[in-house]
């Protein structure tokens, strides 16, 4: 994962509410767990359009979180499958 992981970590630390440091750990965790913020970061890394829309109003609904994170995993897989393998 090397470079991809570093790009995600850098974006999480600098964008949105995480850059300000004004949130407590539980709030930051919940913002990550709902998948909205991570999907936004993934769109910055790979802006190719997808047919799937994330659920922006999760409101502690586990099923909506799972759907958002499933979309995120699919987009990560697509990103790696589309990249040429360097040998």
C-alpha cells in the first residue's frame, strides 16, 4: 500500500475537521467510521466518476456506514486494478 496509504494519511491530517484538532477522539473516529470523509479523500486520489453515491446522512445507521465503506473498498480496488503494474 505504501504510497497510497501515505497519501490518505496526509489528507486525513490536513483536510476537514482533522486538520484543526478541535474535535475529540470519539467524534473524529465517528467521522471516519461513517465513510463519508474517506470517500471524499478517495475521490481526490482517483477522481474518475463512479455510479455509486455515498450516504451523506448516516446518523449512526450501521447499514448506511457499511454501504459507504463498501463503496470505498470497491473504489480502492478499482484504483489498483486500473494502475499499470511496474516491474
